[in-house]
C-alpha cells in the first residue's frame, strides 16, 4: 500500500483535475465560451505544463498523472474558447 501522503496526493489531484470536466461539458453543450477568459486559461495552461515538467523532474506520479489530464482538459477548453469564443 502506498504511503498516506501519496494517497492524499492522488485524491487531491483527482479532485482538482475533475473540476474542469463540467466546464468542458458546458462549453461543448452550449457551443459558447464567451464567459471563459482567454488570458486566464492561457496562463493556467502554461502553469499546468510547468507543473507537469516539475512532476517529471521529481518523478512524482500524483503530480504527473493529474497534470497530464488537467493539461488535456485545459487545452481542450482553450481550443473550444478559440472555436466558440
């Protein structure tokens, strides 16, 4: 069994990652991303990419796993923003 700190990391990573799924679904369903701030999501996506690099450098799997999925969701939100803006 993994240490408690790693389990806490996975739970935290899962919750903060899943938090973006409702936004993706809402934009997709409404075909509108008017209320999504492009500068905010650009900065956020860059930050997530850097967290991913950091996780890889540390070989910290909770950080890596969460940020791979979060980067995909944030990237999708950026694409939808540009498409449905």
